[in-house]
C-alpha cells in the first residue's frame, strides 16, 4: 500500500514538474478576422481595383520550441491561373519576432525586422499586393505563418520566387497557423 501511494506521489510530482506541452500556434490580425470579408484597405489598387493596398497587421503565438525563423504568405487558390496567386511572401523573419505592423508589406516603409525579406508578388512588384479577383464568386484567401527549423532559407533573396519559398516553408515547418477570409469584386 505504501509503495502504491509513493508511486502515485512520484507520478503526480513528475506530471506537475514536466514542461507544459507547447500551445498550438495561432495567428490573428486587427484588420482581418477568421472567416470575414476583406475590407477595401487590403484590396489592391491595380487591374481596375480601387483599394488601398495596405497589408494587414499580423500577430502570432505558440511557436514550437526550437523555432529559428518565420515565413508569412498570403495566397489565393481560386485565381484562374492554374497555380493560384501569391499576394505576399516574407521570409527569414527572426525567431524573436511575433508580429508585423499594418502596412509592413510596403517595401518603401521598411517596417520589417532586420534580415526579413519580402519578394515579388504575382502582380510583379515587391511586397504586398492586395486582393483583386476577377468578377464572379468570392475568392478565398489564406494568410499562413510558418515556424521554421532554419534561420535562413538557403539561397533565398529578393529574386527568389514564391513557389520556391513555399516549398521551403512546407519542408522546414515545425508548425504553422492560418487565417482565412474571402473577397469578391463589388457589383
């Protein structure tokens, strides 16, 4: 009986002093709520769209232990290109970073942390390119924050393509969090 009680105490002590399981990653934005419809502030100002082309703020928590950097992407799988549409790709974000401010996607503002790189979007310019879907049903957008097991994407620079960064993000991800929303052209 004493051995059983002592064993129970040892197990309870081990459970109480064991490191807590790491929380699952989550991502949020003050400008875009999960499942919402995008505001004109995040809509592009190209191809006939008349938005403000301002990237949303991004905040994330719960990165796995050992995370060495982050990658952020905004992607539209519904674009009629056969390969979707990359709106924003930022990589080599330092592991100490847990948020990006609104409009960090404007390369002229230089709001990204030191060492982070944002590349050309599918509109053909560097930085953030907001939503501008063709007329018709709403498109679905996904902002993903990847917690990476590497500090820097090898060979990654301002000329690296979004699919190459996407490949590395999937290959080196220790965890990820996503935010989803929709947008359609006003009639």
